[in-house]
């Protein structure tokens, strides 16, 4: 892999990623036409009420996604961020994605704002990080209390983990280059993160990589439209010394 411009190491880089970052790996996005499963939209299924009404249906959706993720590979966009980190860049990824593709590409500084699909916790006794469920059809049960296990993700209407939020805000206050990639920027509170970062540090550089303009586009120094698996790779490979591309 061609090397990355050395003086990127001088900057604190924070990258907010969304479903569009994993789309090139074959993982459906949330709001794109590819996101539907048996004609359900993710927003209908990723809620506590959907799970309490029909846990089997919600688990079937999650087993379907887990299988897709297990069969998927990280794509060049994941790889370039991992390469930045391995090359000594101070880079932190704040991902809305629940898959483990950033980690499988080699990134270590990753915060999962909306949780992790490969982990579960028990609704009965609250025990966390129980071994990921096999993609079976039956409802996964807790080995300790036989209670129902749920995916360790943040559903709509649920609060994000307070420690992860605090760490994210601290990082945003201490960032030189904020990259927002592959997100429609409509899910809160993450959709507000770029505005929050700009308020905390008006000299921050914000770059957006997406297929379409989003509500944060007017805030950015530049919005680079195109497939992120190409655009973000060429940005960091051909970086010419000024953060604004
Ligand atoms: C909360 C985990 C407090 C589950 C997900 C104001 C303040 C606070 C809350 C709210 C608020 N207004 C409304 C709310 C409620 C809600 C919300 O934001 N609703 C929206 C829809 C209006 N927020 C919440 O409920 C949050 N909780 O704030 O707690 C609280 C508590 C109670 C009551 C009120 C407040 C919790 C939100 C987290 C929900 N969980 N996921 C799971 O995955 O199963 S969200 C889900 O959306 C995923 O995490 C996903 O990543 C995320 C964001 O979507 P995107 O990543 O942007 O994906 P999308 O498909 O939309 O877009 C993809 C983009 O990529 C597109 O632009 C596309 O063009 C582009 N693209 C595609 N391919 C490529 C590409 N770009 C480049 N290259 C490509 N190849
Ligand atoms: Zn239990």
C-alpha cells in the first residue's frame, strides 16, 4: 500500500463513519434502498418496542446482518484509516456502525457510538458481553439465568453509552481534522457532533466524504462526493500538505 504523507502525523484526526463506510463491503445501509429486509425498514426493527413485541423477528434480522458481516471483508476505506493509525497518526474513529470491520482492518482507536452487533447482553440479569449468538434460528438465551439475550446495540429511543459520549466530546474538542464519511447525518445525537466540534474549536477543518450532500455539508470546508472506498483513499494517499485537500 503506498505510504501516506508523513506530516499527517502532526494532526489529531477524528473520523465519524456511517453505514456508507461499510456499504462497499456489502453491508446494506440504513436508509438506502439496499437497507430493506423482508420489506421492513431498519428504523422499524431497531427499537425496544419491536424487540419486546416480536423478539424472534428482530433476532432473525440481526442474525441475517451478523452473517453478512461475518462473510464481509473490510474495504479500502477501512484499510486506509487502519494504515494511518499503524503509521503513527493520532486518529480516532467514532463509528455509528455496529459491525467490526474497522477492527478487522486493523484500527484500534474505535468507539462504537451505537454499540456492537457481535456482542449481546442479557435482558434478564443484565450480564454484559455474553458470547455472540451463533446464527441460529432459536432465541439466544443467557447461560447464567436463561433470560433473553439482546444485541448490544443502541436502538432508537435508547440513550448512547455515557462514557462513550463523554470520550467522544473530549476528542471532538481536541481535533484538528474532522472527517465525516458515509453518513446521511440525520441520526441524533451523532448528527450534531460536527456542529458541536465547530462550536468548541472554530478553526477545526471538517471534510465530508459521501455519495450525496447532507445537512452537515454547509458546515464543511469541503464535501467530496463519490464512493468513499475511492475518495477517502486518494485523499490520504495524495494528501499534499494542506488539510483542505
Ligand atoms: C438518543 C444501532 C436520547 C442499531 C442505530 C434529537 C436529539 C436526540 C435524539 C433524537 C433527536 N431527534 C430524534 C431523536 C431520536 C433518534 C433519531 O435521531 N431519530 C432520527 C431518525 C430522526 N435518536 C435516537 O433515538 C438516539 N438516542 O438520542 O437517546 C433519547 C432517548 C429517548 C428519547 C429521545 C432521545 C439513538 C440513535 C441510535 C439508533 N441506532 N443503529 C442497529 O444498527 O441495528 S442508528 C443507525 O443509523 C445506524 O447506526 C446507522 O449507522 C445510523 C446512521 O445512519 P447512517 O450511518 O448515516 O446510514 P444511512 O443509511 O442513513 O446513510 C448512509 C449514507 O452513506 C448515505 O448518505 C449514502 O449516500 C452514503 N453512502 C452509501 N454508500 C456509500 C456512501 N457514501 C460514500 N461511499 C459509498 N460507497
Ligand atoms: Zn441473564
